[in-house]
C-alpha cells in the first residue's frame, strides 16, 4: 500500500513538473519578442480570415516565430473566434502576448480626420485623400444620385451634409461607411427640436443646411450669425434675391482677392445675384451655431449688410443706407483688407 502511494506521488510529481515546465515554456514564448531590432510593418488581416489564418499571416511577415503558443492561447481563452480584420501596425519587437491582445481587441490602424466649420467638399476630399481613405473612383459617391437617394438627401451632392467635427476611421474602411458616418453626425446634431423649428418655418432639411452654409461663410463672430440670418429671411419673405457673395464664389476654381463684376453676372444655379431664393444645395459644411442661427433669425428688419473689414458687418434697413455703408467701408476702407469676407476652404 505504501509503495502504491509512493508511486502515485511520483506520477503526480512528474505530471506537475511537466505541466509546470510546459507552462513556463509557453509563458517564455508569449513574453519574449522575436527580435529587439524589428521594423514596424502594416499587416492586413483580411475579412473572413480565421484565427489560424491570421496567426499564419503574422508568421509569414516575420512578426512571430512560433504559431503554437498563440494558437493554444486562443483556444484556451476561447477568443480564437474573435479575430478582428483590418490593418495592424506590428513589430517583431512586440511580445506575442501584446500582439495577441492587439488582434483580439481590434487595435487596428486609425486615422484622425478633422473637418473645420465652413469646409467645402474640395477641402474634405484633400483630407481624406491625404490618409488614402478615398480615391478618384470612390469620391464619385458624393455626387452619385443613387447613393444620395439611399441617404434620403435631396441635393446635388454631399456638400453641407458632412458635419464639421473630428472623426476616427480605420484604415481600409469602405468609403460608403465614411460618408454615412459623417452624414449621420449631421443629423444627430440637428436634433428633434431643431427639425420641429424647421417645419414651423416651412424649411426642408436641405434648405436649412443651405441657408446655414451661407451664414457660415459670411459670419466671423457668433453674435452676428442671427443678424445675418435675419437679413436672408427678410429677403426671402420679400422675394428679393439673397445677393450673398459666398454663393458667387462657390465652384469658382480660381479665386480672386475681390469678387469681380463678371463674377456677379455669371449665371449659375448658385449665383444668388442671378437666381431668386436659395441655391439647390449647401455651399459648405455649416457648424451647429450657423444651423441654429438659420432656424432662429434675430427679430430685426435689416435687408442689407456690408463687411467693415474687421470681421464685423454694418447692417442696413434701406438701400440708401446700404449704399452709404458700402462707400464708407468698401470703396474707401476696402483698400485695407479686400472685401472683408471670410476665406473659403
């Protein structure tokens, strides 16, 4: 009986020793990098790849040496079905354990994109192309009628529907998702109260964003946004042309320091010196303050305003008063700093 007991003890000791040393080897393999001089690589784990396939891709790229430890860790932790596809920035200097958590938690390469208020599609495209998130072909989506229809956008393009904000996008993300995310951010910002106000005024979503985009391009100081909005609301009610300078400049490839007379005469759907009412769509991405101003104009009877060359404007009720203001601030004071308008993106 004693010998039997001693035999069991010996077997238990051997088994424990085996498990201990096997665990130690696995631990060493998981905590020891392949190299201490390895370069960082962008490694793509394709969509639909199994955990085993993902580990094989890492080995092929020289990120790991031994697949077995990571395969065992994935099976034991029951996370081998949680591999997230995407582009990863990895290095052989990382321990396999660090790599494992990076894959399971989906620490893919992220790009931060900041869209300032008043940005146009031209500017937004440059920011997205800079990170290689769009190309010539995918950019056509912003003008695609079917895509716009799927988003319930009744406008010539996504101009003005991309909310000015900071976004974080994963490398390799579909351009459709990028644009849908940006449009959703706009609609989340235009909450129920604002849309109720739009209905009260008889404005559609497109009309709100269009007017807000003009205000965004005209206003420098927040306190003037509601005043500028009032001028345009008053003109719309009187069936007067808006005569908004930023709409004249919209779409002009070569910009001048001042709007030229020939620009005012150019017949385009956006030239509010030629058309009555609002243009067919926004001319830039308005911020929330301009959107609120478009829906809540000041209770004033102004019909005109002119830039005073210091970022502020002089507001007038009559054409005669406006002409005097133009003579004072533009024809004389205009020599100092152009037409006083904000720079367009």
